[in-house]
C-alpha cells in the first residue's frame, strides 16, 4: 500500500492536469490490486471524466469506494476481480488519497495563473510609477494578458474626443488587423461594454451581430472573446478585449471562464489607472513645458537656486546677464562663482530668511568673466507655495538705463555750461584783451623790477584765462559737420608716436595694441584726435614720476562698434570722485595743470556721433582705464585721416 501511495504522490507532482493524473492513478491502483479492473468516475470544478485500468476478472469479488467534498467534487470507483484478501477500507483510503491529490493537481494551473497575475500586477505597478507613454503601457499590458489567459489576440479601444466612437489602438497578435479601427459607440459590442460598464463573454464572436465590424476585419479563426470595461475616476473610457482563435492543433478553443474575467478585470483596473496617470503626467509635463517656455522667453533674467545659492535652473536672459556660454555652464555653480555680488552684504545673507517667506529686494553687481559689469535690481522669493524649497532669483538689468541716465545728466550739464559759455565767453574776451595790453605796456614802460615782474604775472594769468575761455567756447559749440569715416588705428599710431618722443625723457613707456578689424569709425575730424590726446594727457599726468610707468592704447572690433581703451599704471581714480570726473570744471589737478574741461569735451565729442565713454579699473596695468565706443563706419571713399 505504501508503494502505491508514493507512486500516486510522484504522479501528482508531474501531472499537468487532473485528467492526466486520473489516467495514471487508475493504473497505479489497479496494479496495487493485482491487476484487477478499476473504473473511476470523477467530477471536479473545471474537469470531469471516466478512466479505467486493469483486466476484468469475474472470478474475484467487487469492491466500491466513493469520496465527496464540501465544494461538490466527487469520485466513484469500482474494483472488479479484487483479491479476497484486499480490505475494502484500503481501497477507500487509496481513492480518498488519490482524490485529494487530484484536487491539488486541479488547483495547480489556477495557482500558477494567480502567481503570474501577481507578478504581472507588480511589474505593471512599476511601469505606472515610471509613468511611461500610454501606448507603450497598453502594448506591454496586452502582451502579458494574452499570455496570462492563453489568448491569441488582444486589443484596447478608447473613446474618441467626440464621445460617439471608439478607436482601437493598439491591437496585438492575430487581432493586429483591427488596429486603428473606429467602432460606433451605439452599434458595436465593444461600444455596448463601454456604455453599460458590463463585460461580455461569448463562446463565438461570429454569432454576435454587434461584433460584425471586428469580425469582418479579423481572420476567420476568431472564436471566443472576452471584453471588459476600463473604468477611471472620470467614468468608463474604453474597453480591453481578448480573443481566442481556432487552429489546426486546437480547432475548437475553450471559452473564457469567469476566472478569466476575474483576471482581466483586475488587470483592467490597473490599465485604466495607468491611462489616467499617463494622461495626468502628460498634462503636467505639457504645463511644465509651457511654463518653462514662458520663463525662457521672458526678458527678465531668472535663476532657480537652492537655499545655499547653487544654481538649479536659469533662463536665456540670465545666461546673457551672467555672461556664460550656455545654461549647462551656469547650472551647478554658486551665484558668487557667477559673479553676483549684493550691495552691502553677502550672498548668504541675501538668501537667509527667505524660507520664512520674506522676499529680499536690492541691487546687485554682476561681474562677467570678460570683465564687463552689469548692475541689476534683484528680488529673491521662496517657492513654498509651489511645494519647493528652492528660491527664485529675479533680476532686472539696469546697466544701460543707468548709463543712459548718467549720460543724459552729463549732457544736461554740458548744455547748461554751453548756454553760460556762449553768453559769457565773448564778453570776457574783450576785458581780458584790454588787461593783457595794459600789462604789456606797463612791463615795457617801467624800469622797476617788481613792477615788471607783476606785469609779466598779469600777462601769464590773462593768457591762462583766455585758454579757459577758448575751451568753454569749444565745449559749447555744436557739431556743424557730418561725421565721416576715420582710420582710428592710424590716428592712434600718430598720436602715440608724437607723444612717445616726449615721454621717453620722463621714462614713460607707451604701448599700442591694434585690432586690424577695427579700422574705420565715425567721427568729427580733428575733434576725435583731440579726444585721444586729452585721454593720453590725463594718463601722462597719472603716471609721471612713478616707477615702471606705462600707458597703453588699444583698439578692438565689437560687431557694429569699435572700442578704444586708454589704460595707465597710475594710482587710478578714487571711488569718491568717479561720479564727477565728466562734470565741467571738475579736476584733481592743480590750477596750472588743467581747467577741468578735458573729459567733458571728450564726452561731448563722442556723444555727437552716438558713441559712449566711461571709466573702468585697469586689470592689466592697475590704474585707470577709459573706454570709448564709437560706431564703426561703412565702407566709403571719403576716408579722412
């Protein structure tokens, strides 16, 4: 008996289905009974049948045994020609043991499908967390469903925007021919499933009149079908269908069961959730893309930084104001490394406290790698309302505006001086001429040494006053000629060569650095030469008497502009007087050395042709650096200088 039971156990481990197990079990029990004829009739939840084994021997006795469980499974066995010594109780025990093993074998496919369903749902959840594109999610799900319920074709039909039709996409396997098919909501089986929310199970899809659009498109072998609704929080959005096809190996495929419907419904809930999640993610991404496009298109420079000041994101305007090559260059760098410096405090203090919702407003200076400086108004706000701990740094570049304001103020000052000069200069010249004449007569007519010296002093001071008056007249005069092309490099070389001969005696080195592309500019003839001479004279005054004295003149082409720089190795211009250096009559020189009108005249001459002039610190020589930008001249024949 023990050997028979072990044989039954081994067979139960290998049998794929209950019917296979009962065929083998009948032979095992028959052999245990000495080859007697064993007939078994079994009925399970999904399978039933009759099997027999052994030889019918009428000489022996007949023994019967039966087994039944609470779920309705039952087995009846009859052993004909059993040996007289075989107890009936042992046959009953063997049949009960075999029946319970058959239940286990019958449950195995369901357990395997449950395991596969669980594994598939877990994998599907991972896909949903990754939020893939909807079409890829549906294809992956259909492939797994076809394998799970042993279908040869599958499709998903989703509502069209009009709400009156469904469109099949995707369709896989032998149902691939219906991909893209449009189904009427009111005249199709799939539409009925979507309208009512009730699934459909059919043994033969061809007998369903409403299924004709799909049947006519599918291959002739379409047989049983299962169509289940896809429900989201917004209602039923579509349906998923599984189809079994006939084949040479299986001409009559089995119909789908309620258990299959259970599997498909469970997966359908995840499919619907995935569709809803994918659509929400797509909408969120679209909104984020629109917001990013709006930020990138904004003329205001903006940067997203963490609480420490490290840049996470910037727009195109910020790339320009920071002077970096691209967004990628700025991301990951600290604001201080990008040259941002708040006025009167550090970046850390500027960002501190923003997490408490207190915005910061102030002015910052941005020093680009090229040395150019930008002055910006800055606002720092936190983004807690958007669920982020980052800070938004918004900038408003006011460099050009402030520069224009300074130039406007300077021009207003020049205009005021011009009005005064035009009304006073001529009136002053007449008495000055009279005073000079009387002083000369006095000096010639007296033999008194003190009187002669006094007369010479008067003549000298009158001449100085006359020079100041002539400068005033020049400052007040408006340009009365049209700007023409001037070869700037040649002009610089001539001025440098003339002055270098004089300065060599004072141990002052004059350098020139010319950009061959910076040849012609628009200027007012000799007045531009006077600008260069004035700037060089100021540089001479700054470096005279200092060791290793150097003055450098350079030109550089910049798009439609030409830049002229005059640098020196002097002490530089004190910060306290920088805002006044272009004011008329302001000078740091002694009365015998300057009238304070040189830079004002330079500014007026440059402004007349639409140029600009400003002061910077010299990074190479350590002193002052005056920068003049003039519009480049188009190619013409009337080249002057």
